[in-house]
């Protein structure tokens, strides 16, 4: 019997797991969430299994492993490699797909559509005209939007927004959230949380869209508007910003997140992330019969049978970030430690 190099003592399926993990990483790059989950489940099963799995039949007998993955496990066990992975590494259409998925506003579905239409370069996609205005800006500023923002530059963008907003109303607060608040040295974008004591969503919206955004546009700081969502309980403005005094004129992705003061604790948790940490907190809340979202922590949520509608329930806490941790029974975690 062939001895697999790289087998860890005690785990007879280590070589199989390594290759399945590479495949999962590959699906991660192309954004195929469904397959990533399937691979992760299979990997978890194999980690807990104490004998080597050689055949499709053996694999199928285990929990969380379906037909196709079982066949792949047999292929890996027998040949010590996976043909699909070898192909994935060289297949040019996959590289094109990855490039297309880097376009702001284009997900897996849109990128696949462009590939299916025969496009091989971003210029071809631009010329085809089959794209939204946001996606067009995403292509024209592809390099900028796909480069990381150094921490000091995130601070400069945050300070620019803060200064303009304080001129309009000094009672406003600007908190930079996202990966910056978690202490990252570089960020993918700039997440600005805008709030003001004793202020509801409608007043926030009036000030931000009526005064702040036009001011920042006139100053040459906000250079593109990409998406807006407007709700009674808060709104988001997604766009691009550029420091007017900078030499390089790099466009950065910026999000302005409007948060009423009575929701600021829950919003801080949500917009600080990371996304996995958020998911685990929400899950924890639900195991305690509560519901956590970016507006607050709620109890007695009603779930109507057979219907989607869930009533929000009774607000337990929305304003105080620490109190939400307390009620959930989670020891306080500073933002830098909210990485899962
Ligand atoms: N968020 C979430 N679930 C998502 C997307 C976002 O919980 N699917 C929350 C957690 C994120 C925050 O919103 O930390 C900001 O989203 P970003 O996409 O800006 O992510 P980060 O700021 O964490 O990382 P990056 O440096 O890539 O911007
Ligand atoms: Mg961010
Ligand atoms: Mn963001």
C-alpha cells in the first residue's frame, strides 16, 4: 500500500483532507459558497474519522458526504491527487472568472454570465455594455478598488468626513468601523458610522443626503455614488472617495452608515464584525431565544408557522454595545479580538 507523504500521525485521512481543503480554497476564490460548505462538512467528517477512507462506498456511509464528494475522496485516496484540482489551477476561464468577480457590484452570477458570453477581458465587458453604471465604475477603477487602504489613509478619509459633518452640526459623531476598528493595518474599504444623540433615522437622512453628501461632492472628496439603501431605521450610502490633496488620486470604496442613536450599540457590533463573529453572536442569541441584528437585541420574537414573517419582538438593548454582550452572557471582547 502506498504511504502518503504528509499524513499526520493519528489522522489516516490527512492527505485526502489536504487536497479537499485546496479544493475548498479554490471555490472560496471563485465565491462558490454552496460548494465551500459541502467541502467543509466533508473535511470535518474526515477529521473525526479514525480509519482511512479508500472507496466511494465507505465515504458515502459517513455523515455529511454526498455522491460527488464521495467519488472525489476515492479518487484522491487511490491516485493521491484530484484531477479537478489540477484543472482548476490552469483553466483560463476560471482565472477570467476570478478577475470579473473582483469588479465592484459583480458577484459570482454576473461574472459567470460575462464568461458565458465569451468575454475574456474587462475591456470586452465594458465594450459589451452588459453592465450597470456601478459595475462600469468598478471596472474603470478596478485596480484602485482592489488595492488595500493603508490604516493612516483610512484615518484621513474618516477625518475628512468628520470635519465636513462637524461644520454642519458638531453634535454628529463619525466612527470608523469595519476592519479598521478591529485594528487592521490595511482595509478593503472605509466604513463610516454616522450618528447623533437623540436623532431618528429621518433626521439623519435629511442631514446626510441633503447637506453632507453634496458638500463632500463639491469638495471633490466623494467622486462616485454606487448604491444607496434607505430604510426607516437607518440607511447606507455606498460610493467612492478620493483625498483632494493627495498626489496619487486613488479612489477608495467608502460606506456611510446612518445609525439612529438608540441603535448605535447593535450597529457598532454589526459594522465592526468580522462577519463570522457576527454570525456566531447571532447564533448564540437565537439559542437563548433572542434575536440580534444591526438594530438591537430582541426577545420574544414571534415566528409564524409556514410564513416568513418574524415579528421583531421586544427590544432588550440597542444603544449600549457592552450591555448587549452582557445580556448574551458573552465576556466583553474588544474590537481587535473579534476575529473568527
Ligand atoms: N458584515 C457582515 N456580514 C456581511 C457583510 C458585512 O456582518 N455579509 C459586517 C461585518 C463587517 C462589516 O459589516 O466587518 C463591514 O463590512 P466590510 O465588507 O466592509 O468588511 P470589513 O470592513 O470587515 O473588511 P474589509 O477590510 O474587507 O472592508
Ligand atoms: Mg470594510
Ligand atoms: Mn464596507
